């Protein structure tokens, strides 16, 4: 029993020992597999690190950051406007004028009417002479599609002179032609019109001015109430003012107001500068509201007109525009402050508003440059004659032209005359001193000292 038991026990131990051997062998096999996986990962990681290091070592050098040159510094609004004006002048081409827009029809009185029965706005204009009718017929028959020959230009001049010579006998014929809204460009050459007028209608307006008298005034006034052309509104207003000072101002302002509304509504892109000039020259306190309302769309025109209204009527509104500030606390409209500086020698309240802005540190660096320029350099204004080719203005030394694409605004600046009255010079210098005392920022000091040097010549 003992032997069998011992033998059985030994077999059992032998069997257990064999199982442990197999487990040990299996563990060695699994351990070797895990070790192999770790080794592979280490090797792969090392290869990746070596490759990354090699790429970092031999990769192409990055391109250097571009240097910002003076030419790349963003231009301010007026610098952009100058560039735009130069581009526009280089690409401008003559547009043949064959007709004009109208706000309402011009009523033409029947030639058989009498003074007692005429009821149209122009009243009874009489009967045209045969010579006047023939002259108008010849002018109306000109071919609008071709430039005038020298012979035709001479004939146009002669017919216009004939109309003037016929006096009141020409008025009905001219009035009838104007009612057709036909026109003809007479300024094919950029050097000027061979006839002396930009268009045939402009020549007839001037003929009526030279004829004078109530009939001619009635014809011009009737056309003012109907035309939708900004240049004609301004020309007619000037002629009527010269013939009957003050009598037609309300009509002129109303025509400008209505025509501006028509242009804005129609989005035609027409240059409306002549209308702002009419509002500026002949408008009263009511016109100030018209100008203020137009500023969002025609900022420079509106501010120029406010600055130049008679007796400083527009200055309070101009100051309000200049006092508007951005979220950063600087003036929102530098051009408004510039206009205040331009007129400050005439109106002390304009200069006082600038000093307050300086004390509040509301004027940005570029604003100081513009204000200093207005005090001692460029003076901004409308093109007085709507028919002037702005590129021709550059022939005057120091003249600069500006074109704002938004709103199609066009204006120019001339250098401040070296021969300004000494009282004017003294007022400008006094304001510069006040501004220097009010704000010591480097940009302000540099710009104002340059302005002082230009005014004193030192």
C-alpha cells in the first residue's frame, strides 16, 4: 500500500511538474512576443524622430516677411480721392449730349395767345420774328452725332448772335426749342468749346440773359421749374439772379431740392455738385436742413456747402458734424473738422470748436495733418463752372482734383494765396498757437509747426 501510494504520489508530482513546465514555457513565449512589440515600437519611434530631425535640419528657410514701404501705407480718404481723380481724367471720354432730363413738361404757349388769355407759367411771350425762327430751325437741325466743323461752329455763333440781335422777338422761338428737351454738345474738344458754350441749350440760356426783359426772364424761369439737369439748374439760377437779384432765389432752391431728390431716387450717378452750389449760394435756414439730410450720401458736397453758406448759416450744423466721435473717442468725420479750420479765420466759433476738440484729444494723427493743411495750405471748393473739365484745372500750379466714387463727388483745392490779408494771416497763426497749447501730442505739434512755418515763411 505504501509503495503504491508513494508511487501514485510520485506520479502526481511528476504530472504537476510537467504542467508547471508548460506554463513557464508559455509565459516565456508570451513575454518574448510582448518584448518584440515594444522593440518594434521603439524602433519605429526612433525612425520617426530621426526623420523629423532631418526635416527640421534641412527644410527650406521660410520666406522673409514683406517689408512695409511708404507706398504701402494705407492712404487716407483724400489721398485715395486724388488718385481716383487722376485715373478718371486719364480714362475720360467725351459724351455726346443730345437731350436733357426734365422734372415736368415745359408748357409752350400757343403763338395765337394774347397776354390776357395766356395761362402757362411763362406767361405770354409774344410772336417770334421770322429771322429768329429760321435761326432756331438751323440750330435744331445740326447733327448731334458728329463733331462740329469749323464752318458749322462759325454758323452756330452767327445764329446765336442773330437771336440776341432780334431781342424779345427771339424769346418765343427759343422757349419752344427749350421745351423739346433737345440739346447738342458744343465742347467736343477738351481745350474748350469752339462756340464758347458747352451745349446748344447753354448758348440759348445766355442769349436770353443778354436779351433781358420780362419775356426772357419768364422763359428762363419756366425752364428752371422743369429741367432735371443739375448743371442747367445752376446756370439758370445764376442768369436769373444777375437779371433780377433775389427775385428767383426760392424757385432756384426748390428746383435744386427737387432735382436732387430725382437723382437720388433714380440712382443715375449724375454729378450733383451744381445743386449743392445752388443750395449754398441762394438757400436760407431751410436749405441747411436739406444739406444736412444729404450728407450721408454726399458727405463732401454737403460739408463744403455748409462751410460756405452766406453769413455762416451752416456753421452750427457743421460743428455738430465735426463733434460726432467714434467708439474710440476720435472724430468720426475729419473732413468736417478740416472745413472748420478752413473758415476759422472768418468765423471765430469754428476755431473755438476745433480748440475744444484738441483739448478733448479727439483729433487723430491724420486729422491734425488735414487741419494744419486747411490753416496754411490747400483750400477746398466746388468746381464753379459745371462744364469745366477738371483735368484742365491741373494746369494751375498747386491745384489738386478729387473724385469720390461713392456719390460721384468731384471737387478741387488750390493753395492758400501767399498774399492773404495780414489780418487773416494773424488770425490763422493765433489759432495755431491755441491748438498747440491745447494739445501737445507729437503729431499735433509737428503738423501745426509746419503750418506756422508755411504762414510765416520761416
